[in-house]
């Protein structure tokens, strides 16, 4: 990531007067998109991108009552408390190392990973990714971004209903097999909250408890499988199915900042999120073979940056991570990024 010219800090400072949502509950994707643009060498596009996105921003909501150590449980999951939560995390991170704050709150927030269509967790993943890259040389706008991200997740926190977890069919033990075994919800009309309310089951994946290092390896496998799957199944809902890949990748990016004992639970939460989004939106049949991509990763991201849609940018950001770890000649991750540009309307 290019951190020397201050573009990301300037852009974050522009954004931190804005709330994490608009039109009642739609997420503000700008902090995530500008982080991805900056890290992939497009810092020069960031302010122009924000100028175009500005009509989607709303002011931070008014505060109501301060979150405190004795009342945070009552405030958890209350979207009217977004500003209260953000101020709480601002204070916490000012007083303690950000890693300590994250380690304390991660297990509290993780059961609500699907809240706000997974955007609270995804925004945290982008913020932590930046802070880890900075090392000790981080800046105030970047720690403030973590406070905003955690505050959003806390305010929208809403766990999924208790789900049964039947074993996978024979041969379905891989992450790709597990995603293929996810049953679509009966009524695929309406918004994500109504679709999630129909969930009753997700396959039991992995089949057994994993230790920390195995959890990281399995989570990496899940990110690869969900990204590859977008190339052939993204047409089910080109925008929403992005999150089946970007939510687990946000968790994967956060693992290095967390104590190892939190990694297995993080894998399980990431699987629940990816499976839930898949059940809510995935089509029953693939569209066909993934498109053939002859572009290099940087050229793919160049195309996505020109396309400009925030969801395409976020998926491409994950796809480039996946492509780096794929076998030589496996073009499915880059095909997913190209497919997103074909399926999603360009930004205007």
C-alpha cells in the first residue's frame, strides 16, 4: 500500500463526518473502496471517486446516550446508537492499543457477523488490514476508521437464528463442496433480512473442530472457493453475492491481529456468513464456464477501478488476494472480478 502521500488519511478524514449508512440502512461503502483503491496503486483516483460517491453520504446520526461499561449490552444491536458506539470505540482506542480493543470486542461482535449484510465485519477487516500494514507508524485517521467500523458493527449487531448443521454429503468436505451443498432459502424475494429470517440450516463445515493454524488454512480455502464461485454463480445477485467472498476475507485479514485462540471461532463465523449469503441469493444453476481472462492482476484492477462500482472494487480486492495464492494458470479469481464488471452497473 502507498502510505506516503497522505491520500488515504485525507479521504478518511473527509468520510468521518459521514455516517455508516444512508436511506435508513444501506451501507456506506466508501471507506472500504478507498482503502482498496489506495492499496492497489490507485491513490490518484481516490478523491475523484469520493466526489462521485458524495451523493450517497449522510451525516453521522445524533448521539443519544453514552455507551459505558455498565450499559453496553443494552446498546448492542441498537442502530439508533451508531454515534454512541463510535464515540465509545474512539475513547477505547485512545486509551489502549487498538489490538487490545479488537481482541476484547471481536468475540462479542462475531456472533453478529451477518448484521448489516456483513458490512460491519467487512469494514473492520479493511481497517485492520491497513493498520497491520502500517505497523507502529499508523495515523489517527486510520485508528479512527477502526473505531467507526467497530461502532457500526456493534450498533447493527444481530445474530442469525440458531441453525441446524447437518453433515455434508459424501465428497462435500471441501469449502467448494460445502458451498455447493447450501440450500437456497424458499422465497428469494425481498431484502436480505427477510431472506435470512428463512434460514434454518447450513451444512456442518468443517466436519470437525479445527485448531488455530488449521482454522486459518480452512478460512483461506473458503475465501478461494467463494471467490471462484462468483465467476459462475454471481448472476444470482451480482451485488449481494460479492459478500459471500468479501466477508470471509475480511475475517481472514483480521486473524493476524487476533489471539490464536480466537481463530477457530472466526472460521465458524466466516463460514456462517458466507453460507447465509449464498443461501439467500445464489442461483440453483451456474451460468456456465467462468470467462477466460488473459489480463494480469494489475490490469484487472485497472479495469475495475475504471468501472468504479464499490462492490466490484471490493470483490476485485479479494480476488487479487486469491489469485496470488491460486495455482499458476488458475484464472477463476480474476474471472470473478471481470464478471463483476459485466454484471454490475458501472458507477455514474
